């Protein structure tokens, strides 16, 4: 059993309903590994508080944005951007006081659908993850873009930056590595889980 990460920045994963049955999905695994993490399944919510299930100020929250951005010259794997996808000049100020971070969980098309169906996301601070390597999925799951990583990997990298602790990322990757090792051992590739045998 891996160690629970006591993350200070809360994580809210908005999961597309069609993603919840993926055999190698990471949202539930991620939130089960954190003290402050929650997965909500659906397509749209009225606002941040509705999605979170409690009062929250949009100014205190960020969202991992899907769009492409110009990140040349950025040294951090987590880049704060403006509404046009350009890096903000003061990255440290953009991260200051952040209490929570939202990740959209699903394939590329599903995540984009979540973004467009929830206009309130545009009121949050926007961040993009710049991975420092390919996804640990390898050939187990096909990604839409070569630089795409799993929800768990993106959040782990984000928390490493936001909490200034590389150990946070490594602890979150432990159960993911175990899941992938088991899948490779059993010859399992990512697919939809049969709802009739869901645990």
C-alpha cells in the first residue's frame, strides 16, 4: 500500500462519464492516493462550488488548460498562462495563494467537451503542464498528442511545482507504476471495463 500524500493544494478532477470505465484510468487512483482530492463525474456543473460540493472562491483556484501555448524559455513544468495562451510575466505571483487545482479527465475530445460545457472554468487561473518526458503509459494507451500524459502524471507534476517538493510527485507515481506493471504482466491494454463486473 502506498503512502497517502498530504497535499496542501486541493485537487478536483472533473471526469467525463465515458472515462470512468477505463481499465487503466488514473483519476480514482490519484484521488485515493491524496488527502485532499476528489473526483466528480459528469458533463456540466453550475459553478465551482457546485462541482466541488462546498463554498469556494474562483480566484483561489486554477485549472489545467488543454490548449497549446508558447512555453519556450519557461523553466518550470507548470506554466501560468493568460486567456490567449501566453505565459504570464510573473509566474510566482500567478501561483501565489492557489488553494485548489482542477484537472479535466478524459480523452482529448472528452476533456475539450468538459471545458466548453463549463464556462465558469474560464474565470479560474489557467496553467499548462509541460511534461519532462513521455507518459508512463507507453504503448498501453494511445494518446492524442505525443506530449500528452495521464491525469495522474499531470497533477503529480503540478503539485511538485506548487508545493515545492519532488517527493510529492514520486509518491503519487508509485501506485500508477504498480498498475502499469501489473497490466504489462497480464497483457492488459487500456479499454472500457465491462459495467456488469464493476467493483
